[in-house]
C-alpha cells in the first residue's frame, strides 16, 4: 500500500480528519464553480488536519491548472497545517522548476515538506507483467 494511504489510514483510525486527493481531482471539482465557490472549496481543504496530494506533476500544465494548484498549495502553506505531497518528479526538477509558476508552487512545498526518497521495486510494472502473462494464457492457451 502506498505510504500516503498508510499514513492517512493510521490517522483516520484515530479520528483525525485527513484528505488524500490529487490535483486533477481538485480541478474536476472546481470546474464550473463560480470564483467565490472555488475560494470556499479551496479554503475548506484547510479544515483537514492533514492534506495529502498524491502524484503531483501528472496534472496538465495549463495556466488555469497551475493557478488553481498554486491556490491550493498557498492556502495550505498559509494555514501552516501539515501537507504530504507524493510525486515521481526528481528532487532536481523541483529545485529547478521550468518557470515562475512552478517555482512559486515548488518553493512553498519545499518550505513546508521534507523530501523523502522512496525507491525499490515498481509494483505497477510487476502487476502489468502478470496481467500480460494472464492475457497471453487466455489468447493462446497451451
């Protein structure tokens, strides 16, 4: 089980409010909302004792997406509440962002979060190999 989920489950078991989500899901929720509703939604994310943003970097790099991501990160930054961010981005990519929009986001994350590198086997690749093998068995039985 991914580390973020383990942490979330342990805290939820202690009745501590935790939200684990990702930027694309937040963007989907914000789509179609009026500005004041978007602000209220983003502000409500600070009601959680812990916010876990999973898989940062997979969202589209549109101006709107970056602006909303900044607002979410900045709101959490200003609330001074804990934030966990998971990403496949390399630390060097975060430390050397491609533009000012990313720099504003990554700087806040780096100030509030301590980077921890998890390495090891890629379980998704292993599951994909097992799925391929099962499919081969179905398509060309021995």
